[in-house]
DNA sequence: CGCGTAATTGAGTCGAGTCAATACTTGTGG
DNA sequence: CCACAAGTATTGACTCGACTCAATTACGCG
């Protein structure tokens, strides 16, 4: 279970030791990508499937104006580009937010693993469908919710996802984002993010400093965000849905 | 090629007559869903894969406040829920915007078709990946772009997608949306959409009445929107990329 | 022709952006 | 071990895009 991907998939499927081992075996080639550099750039034609093992990365689109929008965060156990080998080129960049440990998985090896294994195929489809559900939630964040709600929702999302891969320590977890980066994710200016964070602190919902976030009042935070974890489609009975 | 899905997939793969016929054969059971009603509701566990053959539908999320956000539009040739059979339940609703002709495809039949056909499997993966790319573009729309740019971009998107399935007549195509619905898609109020549309008309970029949109100046519209069609990943050499 | 929905217009307000200055943190080199 | 540099966070004043509320007008359809 030490492999981040196995850990994540175990939220929806019971993996045998052999399956876990096979997944670990995929992650033979591992590289460290320094913070603020691209794991994959726009226009790239990736030869490998990239899997984040450690650290935080972000999908980002940059406009001519120079402004950038993040469209997703990737953490331990998340694929950068599962199946993009189908497409000609990346239509967005994936940038390391912190130093990242990334596995480079040859596409054919992944195919070989899933071809005869319906359970793993389903599990990977689950991760793809959840990624899509998260994208829709981000549209609601930027389109419908106020800055206060959106930031709260993003925190809830990352808290939940961090729990899925076992990187929450009590009520504290890594949120290694500057206020500028929180703004790029929610569609707001860093100045306004600053004010929103102050309100969230004043409301007794969170503490946040040094890239570590502590949830002071989970119910209150989820209430403020309008957060419902159903969109992750964790099987009922999982510890996370209790 | 009369089948909408075949028509769409032919943008990235050359289908044989047999393959086109197989796809048509999938669409045996067809139902008409009246405008303003759900094709699939939040919480549903669909037994079938739903394919839109005719009309417009929208993915929508509704908050407790009663406000709703569209996260995608579905037109001819678009799947409502390819592979959601993997998930327990729909985390959002799909609502018919106009009357829709919808094919109900038994999941196993679709699997049988793709199982031995790598080309079709790749083509369906392409459609999934493009759907994701469109979601990311919507995040940019709601997060980074002004209302003016966002509406222009949405028009460009739907124009391009309509072209892909052959429902553009010269420079005119169906955009059967009220200003309220345009607002639900871009995260703005109908009142503001109204003002934005007036500016787009005044700028000589579009005409829009009676649910029909005419592009008066495509270059100008794409310029205003910051629209780049690369994210559809149409193979170069296709008529649409000329 | 008349109802109901959709579109339009105007006036006033507010959330969020801009601009600009100040304070903190953290890592680095002397 | 301290001082500076660079990035990050914070604060204040002002502006503006977009929302709200509230009519009024234009359609589309039976």
C-alpha cells in the first residue's frame, strides 16, 4: 500500500497484493521536478504517462494577457496525462507548484496491466471520472460562488483528497500555495484572496500559515463552502464517508 | 455518415462503412425528451448510455440557494454519460434545453463494439478528452475572462462544435438559448448578458435572434474571445482546421 | 388579439479589481 | 550571527464590472 496510486485506488476497489505490486512496478523510472518548472508544457507530446508521487502540481492555462488560470491541482497519486498519448499535443501545461517526485510510466506497460484486469480498468476510469467531476466543481466555484465560498470549497476539496491518499495529520495538511496561486485557482486577485483568508480565520474555520492548513471547524467550513463530498464517488462504507 | 456520432468521430478517425453501420445499430432505442425536462437527474443510476442525436441539452449543478450553473452543453453526437455506469450515481443533472432526440444504448453493446476495435476505442477516448478540455476552457471563461470575452468564447465553441457535426448553415447556426441560460453557462446575470450581447452586436461580430446565431466577423469574434480551436484536437488536414 | 415568456432599459449598490505603499519571512552570503 | 534581498503578505484608498431591483417593451404562440 506504500504506492500512492494503490493507496488512492484502494478507496474504491480492494486491490490484491499482486495488483498493488504491479502498480508499484510501473513506477520504475522516477524523477524529481523542481518547483516552478513544467512537468509537461503546452504543446508537448508526452511519451510517458506521468504520475505524481510526491508534492503538488497544477494544470494551468495562460492567456496572451499573461494572466494564468489553474484548472486543477495534482497531488500524490494523481495522473498528469492518463491517455493523452491519444492526442497530438498537450493543450495546457502542468507545472510543479512544489518540488515533485514524478513517475514516468511507459504507456504500453500501463495498457498491459489494465488489459486483462477489469477491476483496475474500472478503478482508473473512476479516477478519470472524478477528475471530471472536480473540473465541474471548479466551474461552479468560479462561476457561481463568491470568493469566500470558492476558497472555502477549494480547501474542502484538497482536504478531502489529501485524506484519500493519507496525507492529513489530524486536522492539518499541506496546502503549499501562495495567495497568488490560490487566486489563480479561484479566479481572484491575491489582494482579495488575502481578505477572504482573513475572514475565514476570523470565522474560526481555519488556520493557515507556512503552507500548512489546519481545519478548525470542518462542519462550519463545509457549510460555508456548500461542500458535498459525493462527487468523489467513494464507495459507501469507506472510512472517509463515515 | 447519417449517424451523428459517426459524423463527429469522422473528424479524427476514418471510419469504414461497417463501423459507421455498427454505430448506427447501437442507436436502436430512441426517445424524445421534451425541453426543460431532465434527461438524467442528479442521483440517477443510469442503466443506459445516453447519446444526444438532436437538440440541445446542458449539464447543470444546482446549489441550495436555487442558483444553477451549467457546466457543459451537449449537442448532436455528444454522450451524456459515457462510462458513468462505473459510478454509483450521477453527481449532476442533464437537462434538455430544447426538445431532444436521445438514443439509449445498452452499455454492454457499446463495450462489445469497442472491445475488439482499437480505432473506435481511441475515437471515444478522444471525445472524452475533448470534453475535459472544454471543461477547462469553461473554467477559464468563468474565472479569467470578462463577461464579454466569455460570451464570445462560448459562441466560438458552439460554432466550432456545430461545424464538427455539420449543423452550421453558412455562417448561421442554432443557439437555442435564452439570455438566462447564457448566464447560467458563463456565470453572469441575464441582465448583464443582455448588455454584453448588445456590445457584440454593436461591434459587428454577431447577429442573434430567435435562437439562431449568425457570425458576422469570425476573426473578430475569435480575437475578442481569445479563442483557439487547438483544444478540440482535430487532426490537421481536416476541413475544419484549414 | 392577448397572455406569458423573454428581452431591454435605467438607477443605484456592492463585490472584487487596481494601484501603491508597508510589513513580514525566509534564505543567503559576508 | 546579522543584514540584506526577494518573495510574500497585509493594508488602505479608489474605481469599475457586474448585480439588484424595478419597470417597460417586444415577441411567439394559441
